[in-house]
């Protein structure tokens, strides 16, 4: 895993993302200590148990449905209570 100082990572994020897209994992360090890892998304999906993948897919579907619902609303046509009820009811 390649280690990159945070100040360098901040300046080179687009280039680092290209490396990650190509399959390389990056470790971001601050004062010599690792503070974050950037890894290809395919590695995350591969390492998750099947039920975690299903849970992530469910959360993604909920988020997409919520976005579609929001796009149909005119400005301020949905009250905060409606939004909270929508979230609580787990509408999918």
C-alpha cells in the first residue's frame, strides 16, 4: 500500500483516485500516523458478508427513492414532518 502525506494527498486527489481506480490502495498519513485508507470500491464489496451487501443495496434503494420523491416536490410542498415520516416509514 502506497503511503502519502495528507498535504500531498490534498493537492493530488484526482491523481490518487486514478491510481485507486486502477486497483491500488492508498494510505493517507498525518505526522507519520495513518489516518485514512483509500481503496478500490470493488475491494469493499468483495470483503463484505452477503448480508452487508444486501443492506447496502437496500440503503441505496431507499436513498434513490427519497431523491426521486424530493425531485417531484415543489419547493416547500413537503413539510419537515412529512420528510421525517417518510424516513421513519422506510418507504422504498
